[in-house]
C-alpha cells in the first residue's frame, strides 16, 4: 500500500545526516531538533503554536484535556473514522455523539450537525478523511452559533488546502480551535516511528496543551493539573524536518498518481472514483473507490493476484462491540454503514508510476469479467 523504502532511498543522504546529527548530539529527548521541526511545521501550516507529542491518539487526548471538560459532556464526530478519534473520548469519560457522513467526501455531513447538538455538547471533531478537508466553513458557522470548540482530526490530510468562499485559503487543521495530526510512518508526513502534534493559534490553549503533554507541569516539578507523558523524540523530529521540506512535492506526486488512476478507471461500471470537493484540495492519503456491488469479491481477487488493497473501514464505530454502550444500533447511520460495505483503497504513495498503476487497474478490470 505504501512504498516507504523507495521514499527513504530518494531522501537517504539527508535522512542519514539528520539521524547522525542526533546521535552525535546525544540529545534524544527534546533539544534543538524538536524545536526546529515544530517551528518549521508551524510556519508551513500557518499555526502560531505547534506542540509535539507521542502519537496522533495522544494529540486528540491532549486537545480534549485542554478544554477542561466534565464527565458526560458530549463531543460530536462521525462513526466512519479510525477508532482513535472516538477512543479518547471514552477514555476521558466523555460521550461520543455520532453524525453520519457525506457519501461523496466520506467526511462529516455538516447539514446533519445541528440535529445532534444538545445542551451537553461541547465540541465537534471533524475528521479530514482520506486526504481532503471536511466542509469547515459550514462547521464553523454552526460551532460559532452554539459556542462549540472545533478540534480538527487532520491525521490524513496534512498539506491539504481549504478554500473559503471569499477566496482565502488555509491549511487543513488550522481552521478550528485546535488541529491534531499523526506522524505514523504511512502518513503523508510520516516518521520512522511514532509521533504526533497538536497545533493552535490560541495562546491559552497552547499553554494548556504544552503543560498537559509534559505531566501537567509548567514549572519543573510543580504540577498544576493532571497531565500525561507524551513526547516526540529528537530522532523522529530530525527525520520529519527533512521530510517536511518535501511535503508539497509528496502531495503533488500523490495527486498525479490519483489522476492516472482516475483516467484508467473512468469507464469502469460499478466503480466510482474519489470525489474531489470544490472547497478543498485532495492530498490522497488514501485513494478510495466506491464499488457498488462485489467489493469483497474484488478484494479477494486482488489479494489472490498479490495486489495490495485495504478497506478503511469495514465496520462503522457505532456497530463495534466496544462502543455498544453508546446505545446506537444498525441502521442509525445508513451512509456510514453503506460506505463500509462499498469502499476499497488502492496503493497510494509517492513512488507510484503509471506502469504499476496500469497493472493494478488491469487486475481490477479482470476481476469484474
């Protein structure tokens, strides 16, 4: 699905030099490499504050902890996402409230948001799934109307641009109150281990999140709040600092590969290529098809042909055993449930070429014969 070795070979001299710098400095936790990377990422995103942490799940937890919420407070998101988005709510004794998705973008349907808001609702977590932003302009209007905080789960869309109706643009993840991301190796900006970050333009939230990520400590050995221990190590920061310089090139390579897929798959009945929203660029963390009939058979045939593919996500979160306590049932979110039966993602990475993609699509076409 992802050719990390090919990408490493292309950047090997710079990556190896960055790793050697950390080894020679012996500053493995914190230090200049972490500070440099956070500064560079903030400049790239247009975010005033970037707080590094251990992984994308921690980033979401830190963001929620910074809001000083109470048990039972409600957070709105979607059931069609990776479990981390919802998992942290449950761990903090908050109540996840689901809203169904748009069948084209796979992102939260902002037209259904207000129906889910109660007097216990405190925040909305839109997930920018597969590489393009949710419709943030509509979400912002609703959040402002009801005085809700927005935390953007931007683990899959770092580098994407959101285009406002007035012609202005912002990077996905910087539009709400807090943005979160993951540097898991397969991400568009991926480390060679785990890592994550939260970012914001709000000084007070930044101070809170920085403290929370460091055991709740602001002054050394003085703890004003309960925190966690979540750090981005210097080795990963050094690697990410190199890769950040090429992030726009990575996004362009993915967009070119997506265009090739689009052209090769355009006339294939029963298959719908990814929809591109007019308000967001698409950086194709995943290239996800909708197969109206026979998705599982296609998946099996591709696997038999040793063609990589994956289903993100085969079961919506409201149907998962761990979240039955929320009281939802099958049929409550029909679009999410249908997409779980139809979606399939093809290999997508910076090292793809048309020859490889032609082979993949040929196998797809044979599968429908």
